[in-house]
C-alpha cells in the first residue's frame, strides 16, 4: 500500500543516488506542487538545491513576501527576484489571452535564465510536475507546458538544457498534499487553492496595468480572506475574482459614478477538467460585495459567476 512515509524515504534515496553532489535549480511558484517537490529535494541534497521565486507582479496581495518568508522558514535556499516591472512592460497594450500568456511565459523564461546563469555548475532543473500533468497537461494554455514540451532541445534558454528531476511525477494531488504534510510544510501552502501560472494577468480582462493589478489584488484579498474567515475556503476547490473591461453606472451619495465591475468565481472540482459553480451563501456574497464596493476605489458593482465547466472554463481568459 502507498504511504507518504514510504514514498518519502524511497524518493530521498533515489534523489541522492541520482543527483550525487550536483547542483539543482528550481523555480518556485508558491503553489503546492513546486513547494513539496522543493522540500523533498532539499531533504535529499540540502543546499545543493537553489530555488528561484519570481515576483511577476501578478501574484495575490502580499503573496510574494508571505510565501518567500515561509520558504525561508522551511530552510529552503531561495533567491527572491522582483521582476514586476519587466512583466508589466511585456504586457503593455497586450489584450489577447494567449498573447498575454506568451508574454508572461517569455518574461519568466528570461528572468529564470538570467538567475540560473548566475549560479555555478548547475546540472539539474527541478520541477513540480505531478502525474496528471504527465498524462494530460491541464496547463496547455500556460508557460509551464511550453517549458515541458521543449526541454533538452537546442536553441533554448540555458536552463532548459539541464536534466530534469521531477520527484512528484507519479503522484496525484491528494498524495502530494499528504507528502507535504508529512514533510511538515505549513497548511497555508498545502491547503492552497490552485492558482494559474499567469496569475492575475489572465483575470484582468483586456490589457494589464500595475494599477489594475492593485485594484484586483484588493478585491481578491477581500474575497479570499472572507472565505477563510467564514470557514468556506476549504470547501472550495478554487476561487478568485476577475476585473472586467467594462464600466457601469452607480450612485454614491448624490454623485453618479461610472466605475469598474468585478466578477467573483468559486468552483468545486477534482482536477480542473470539469467544475461546478459553488452555491455560496447569499449572506456571505452580500457581505463580500458590500466590502468590495465600500473599500476598493474604482469598483462600483460585483457579480457572481454561476457558470459550470463545461461549457464555461474556470478562468475567463
Ligand atoms: P480553465 O480556465 O481551463 O482552467 O478551466 C483549468 C485550471 O487550469 C488553470 N489554468 C492555468 N494554469 N497556466 C496555468 O498554470 C495557465 O495558463 C492556466 N490557465 C488556466 C486554472 O486556474 C484552473 O485551475
């Protein structure tokens, strides 16, 4: 029978034998998979593992600082890179969803390549690939799929010519979480909802600016914190907010307003391939809507997405 302890022992022995005294570089996302994979590799080879965590300016509010802090507490050797401006520059004026993904993916590759080139003698690239990614990538739209499908081919960034080590590529998500808990990774990382690689970049419909990111971060923060405070977070597979590229008329005091609309989305799913919208309590939705409209400047209307997948997708882009 599969148990996390047996898996961890076997995996550490395997990683030690395979990697020896080589160095491994790995990009962390703050998500469950890359965090668990890094912790496992770190248990096997210690500081021969060097992690890179990039602030692409499209993360949730305070996420970069908080996650970097957790990684450091976990003893991981992490280089935090503030590349926000590079991503905003790459996204300026880009409105097509796939073009945005490409711009974000390319910017990530540039930053990661630059960082890994500063390191001496790295032979391996660590990845948090899990079994469902191997059989059918759920991120066909994203940068990680591009990286995976082309590795070890000429004419590519240097880090992609490294040999790949993927300790979780036989595990399902629930097994990854079990392994993570057995490795004492904090629950704030283990229980985290999935979050797309392109981040808020594909939840801001239309072109992305630093100002729109700031607005959406505030909206998303109120929603996600509300879910946590109400004990609803763990009943939801994934939740988030979309900043829509339209304005609507509202009224505040005696003034007419003409401001942005946000859509909230919360879904239940097993693997992201299909999803049902979650029937969040009306009282909860009402309170969150009030909080958002009262506290976030520039937003005067909140709607709730009641579409399931298929035919809708989880993300709007
Ligand atoms: P959709 O919108 O296709 O999303 O129903 C299914 C799951 O995949 C995530 N997603 C992405 N993840 N890069 C990623 O790493 C992407 O480009 C991307 N697009 C969607 C989405 O958040 C959901 O969990």
